C-alpha cells in the first residue's frame, strides 16, 4: 500500500514538474514578452524570479501533501498500536 | 539516433569505467581501513566500521572511461568540462570527509565545480521545455549553472544515507540519461553518461547491502555534480530534473522542515530510529525533517534493504516519466 501512495506522490510531483514548468515558462513569457528586448537583462531577471517564485509555491504545495500523508500515517499507526 | 560504431565506442567507455572502479575499490578500501578512515554503519545493530571515501574509485573509473572516450572518440571540450566538474566536486568531498564543512560552506564551495563548464562554454543558454520549446536565458543561464551544480551535488549527497541508496538509484538515473542522449543523437554526452553508469554500477556491487565500502561525501558530491553537468552539457535539463524527483523531494522536504541548510549531524531530533529487531522506524518527533526515508517508513517499520528497494522503484518511476518528458520535448 505504501509503495502505491509514494508512487502516486512521485508521479504527481513528476507530472507537475513537466507540465508545471511549461505553464510557469508560458506565464513568464506572457507577462514579460520577447519584444521587450531593450530591457533584456531586466526581463531575464524578472522571468527567473517569477519562475522561482512559482516553482517555490509549487514545492510548498508538494510539501504540504507529503506532510499530510506522513502525519496521518503516523497517527493511524499509533492508533493501531494502542 | 546514433550509428553502431558510436554506440559501440560509448559502451566500451562504460566497460572501461566499470573495470577500473571494480578493480580499484577493494585495494582502496583496504588502504583506507588500514589508515583508520572509516565510518560507522549506524543502521546496523552491531555498528560495523566501513571504509569511507571509496567514492575515489568512482572518480578513478570515470576518469579512465573519459580518457578512453577522448582517445577513441576524439577531443571534446565537453569531456574536459565534465571531468573538471567531477574532480572539483570530488576534492570538496575529500575535504568534507576529512574535516566536515559547515552546512553553508559546503554548497558555497560546490559552486566552484561549475567553473569548468562556464570557462569552457560547454552550455547552451536556451533550455528546452515541453510545449514551449527553447527558452532564451542568454545572460542568466551561466548564473543558473552556478546554482544547478551545488543543487544536484548536495541533493544526491542528502540521499546517500543507506547501503546502496545513492549508487543504485543514480545508476538508474545515469542509464536513463544515456538512453535519452542516444535518442537525441548526442554522442559525447551519451559517452559521459555511460561512463558514469559503468562506474556507479561497479561501485554499487560493493556499496549495496551489506555495504563493504562507503562512498563518503567524496563519492556523493562528485556523482551529483556529474549528473548536473550531464544535464547542462547534454541539454537535458528538464529530463534530469524529472529523473531526480526522489532526490528533489528528499532535499526540499528536509530543508523546508528544518527551515534552513543543515547537516545530518546538526539535527538533534532523529527522523529515523533503529529498533532492537534491526528494522528502521520513523520517529514521531515534530522537529525532525520529513525526509523521503521518513515518508517511506510512515506506515510502519522496514528493513534497510526494503527502504532502498522502494527508493529504486521510485527512481525507476521518475526515470520513466523523464523519458516521457523527453519525448514531449522531441515532439515540440
């Protein structure tokens, strides 16, 4: 059972990396388009900062799911043992 | 796709790397044990002393494989940059094994390992993403390399906690990258990946349960930096990130739980404890980091071998999804 739960978590994280990164990049291109070439360095810095902020939020989301799974399993285990 | 001669050359490189690591590990382990350079295997009831820093044999195998690649396949700056990155990360690992570095200094120093890639310019500042294509980062990409190498090196270092956990899972990752790079027609990068997998596979034979050798930070930092360098040189950044998902989950969840960079020895509340029956159990300590090991043990105790098997299954799953990501990029 635990391998199923952990595999589901790994699949969720992997797929959200694949599609999440694309969405994040697309969002940064939409907000800061290539046409703004006169401020290229500013645009690149802002793009990376924006992408990092979005990626960090996504990682925190994954962490919240992992925490929920861990503490729920630990409390269920404790209940079974007592 | 690559021709038969190129694939044959790359496989020869892998065999050379395997042979050198396989035959140098036992004498190196004896020498290190004789010198008292050992670590205690804390996940065994009798706490045996195991020779540490045997990751040097992985670096030796990798170097031999890369020299043969240079001889047969011709000179390439990619080979020099890759070997330079691995060597610098390995030296930092040796320093850390001999005199442990602080949790902030170690990642800072591993930035130096990115220097060969930056100096030789063996990167393309247009990473490719699925559904989008190449993303222009001409100015910032070199700075991201300075971050990427320490991240992969230290993420791999953080999962090197059980017998064969790092060498086994990273063999799967490097073989996946070799396959992907073969499909992409990148001969030199595929040779680098196969040299790494050959070395790691040979090392795994000694490092798997019950371990006869430990790679130490020398091995884990060098191998982690090697994977980061492969991602950059082979232009498979996203594919590598997906393949490394178990490492990323472990590193980020651990760091986010503690709230800062940390070394395992600094954390007082232990995430895992060894029971009297030899099984490992996740503790219910609130202050301990929620690492991948703790997640694996959340539903009940397991043996060290079972934990490593679960890690290998998760890595194989991530690698399958990494191949999916690669084909999405290719379709693009």
